[in-house]
C-alpha cells in the first residue's frame, strides 16, 4: 500500500511536462499566520504549436497549509491564449491533446489545459478544466486562437 501511494505521488509530480513561468501573484486575502491567499498568473507556450502562448490565473490557498504546500487550491482559474508568433501546425493534428497540467492539491486535484482543433473554422481551442482523479469538476475556462498569417 505504501509503495502504491508513493508511486502515485511520483506519477502525479512528473505528470505535467510543460513548465509554466510565473508572471506574478497578487494577494487577495492577508493571513496572520502562514502564506496569504493569492491569485497567480503563469505563462506557457504550447509545446507542439509554435507561435501560441497561454496565460492561466489560479487561486492559491494561503494559511499554514498553503505555506507547507499541502492545501487544496480552489477550482478558480481563468485562461487566455494568443498568437505570439507565426503559427506552425504539425502535419497531423490530433482532435484533442493535453498541453499543460499542474497539481492543485497534494494528491488528487489538477488543472489541465487541453488543445482542441476546430478544423472547419481553422481555430485552436484551449480548454482549462479542474479535475479530481476521483470525480470530475465542472470548473472550466476557454480561449480560442484563430490560425492566421503572422506579419508585423
């Protein structure tokens, strides 16, 4: 049992291969003891589509549990993706693919960003969802990036 739990924790820790750059955090509620509650903004590039950058803002729980890294962050986030350079699509586009994943609790909760391909409208659709491994959560946010020529 102990080995299974450690394996699960290790798998969850390395699950998201795309690393986000923290842009900054804003305190939303001051805590007397421990870290403050805050909203943090992170940026990540789509790992397979050059020319697309996404920004995700997420609530971070403070207090003692937040300072120790064991708090469960709420399913509150927002997503914005934009064309930031020439978009180069791969020869074959999967209908949907995970592009980012970040744990929001010690064990079973994560924020995922999926890329969907809307071929008929030539648009990349990015969908952020909050998931628990035990039961799904309906929290979500969407952003679209039309594939257009890039010129300055």
